[in-house]
């Protein structure tokens, strides 16, 4: 349904509370205390902002003495960046209001389990990695910060209770067959992406179920085997889906063990890029598809030249349309690519984008730019 806010306030906090907090091994009982979760809205500077979207309630059953990867992550419909942080559990009491929950000795909000290996939460994907070493029932609390163009525009607080039980069997593993050694997939807007996924489990005869959070896209998965151990990811992208931040697809695989099934989650980042080689990618001064130190050399060759200012210029790693300058390198690359900040002048300020985006790459439809001569370089 729709909710019409009664006042034109600058900021809003949406919250709910539920009685009462259950017993756990890591958080004190806090008699009379309620669960309290909230989300914030900046109604002054970012009107029309959507809150992050989270998949279904994650698997709360963990196995002791093995690595458990649990998906707490989500995605933002507006393409805003999300940052995940572990937080103390909170308790809403009638006498003292909202207070931080007390933790039993040996537990903290950063290390919520009895564990040999530290628990960690990936700040980018929201994947929680835990290696508990005993049966236990523990609360996990975290907040999700929402950023747009580097500015904090919203916060969401979430909390779950999890159970570590020895009757939960060995956790399945997920492998993307053509992702070895790569941090993410890159694809040109309008092209199709397809790759295989393998799910494995040391327990014989396991049959898997799987879910894919498609991030509001047309991406889908089909099974290639009766037990669902071999899957195929398919996504036919549209040019309108080009953006500088990656699409995060959360794939969760669960086995069929009784009494408690075990599951694991993998996040698959996919960048959808505009692949027009005529566009300027801030930091890729030599237009070879990569921002690296070699772009500083190109910057030196074109230093001091000027040309048309790039409209709506930014340092974001995304293809930006720009009018050609008069200067052209022997490699055929237009000088406009060296004007990384788009202010119309190639100077020291253009090194910022190279450093900011160093190591990032974007696909090129062409086979590459062929050299048309030698370059004299003086240091």
C-alpha cells in the first residue's frame, strides 16, 4: 500500500517494535525489552529515494566447526551503493527507552559466536562468514548505509536470531565455472551473459534447491542436472541497464538434509557498461579499457592541451559522451580521453581520476586500437 506522510519534514525515521526478546547465548535477557528495527529517509535532499530491497529471510541455521556463508545482503532499486556494518543489538524498554543490549562474556556484536576463526561481514555484499565451534543461539544485528555520489542518504537496521546446531550437515559450496580469478563479470549493455554454476556437497545423494535474487532484472537460472548441481545463469541486458555500480546477484543453494537443511550464498557482481569506445571513461586516458599507471604517461603526452568541456562530467567509472578535440595521439586516441575531469583542460587535476579508478576496467567492442606509429617519450 501507499503511505502519505502527514508533515513535510526534512527527515523521517520508520520503526517498529515487537515484544519480546527471546533468550540467547550471546545477548542478555533484558527483561521487558522489545525488538526495535528502523529505517531512515532524507526527505529534503533526496526526495523520491527508494529503500534497499532484501531477499527473503536468510537461513538462520548454521553448522558448527565449518565455514557458513549467510546472505544478509540486498540491492538498491535506484542503483545507490550499500555498505553493511555489524551493530550492537538494541532493546526498547518502557523505563529507559532505546538502549544497547548487554553481551555475555566472550561475546561482542563484532564477534557474536563462540568461534575459533573470527566472524566477518563483507561491507560491500552483506555476506556473513562465520565458523562457530559449538551449538549456540545468537543474535546478529547490522545496519545498511545507503550512499549516492558519496553522500549518505539513508540507513536501515536489521536483526536476526540464529541457531548453530550439530544436526545441520555439511554446507554446500558454489562455484562459478568461468569466474576463477575474477572479481566480477563485465558485459556491454545490450549483450547477453551466460555461464555455468556448480553446486557440490560431500554428502552423497544430495539434492539441491536454489534461489536467485535477480536484482529487479530479467536474469534467470535454469537447471542442467536432475539434482540441480549444475545450473546455467542467463541475462540478456538492455542498454538502459548501463550504470557505474555493479548488479549484485545473490545465489543461495540449500541441501535436503533433515532435520535442518544447510545452505550457502554466493554473490555474483556484474557490471553492465556502455561500450562505445568514443566515450570517455575517467582515468582511461589511453582508451585501452583499463585505468592504470600507463594512463599517466598518456596524460604527460597531452598535458597542457585544451578543448570542449564535457557536459555532465564526473569522475565516476562510467562511459561519458564527449565532443572530440583537435588533438589525436599516434595510436588514434583523441585527446579528450586525457581530460579525465571534463573541465576542458589537461592538467595535474586529471591525475585524480586515474588514481581514483586505478585497476578498474571496461569492455571494448573493438579488438583494440592499433598503433599508427612510434611515440617519443621523455621523462
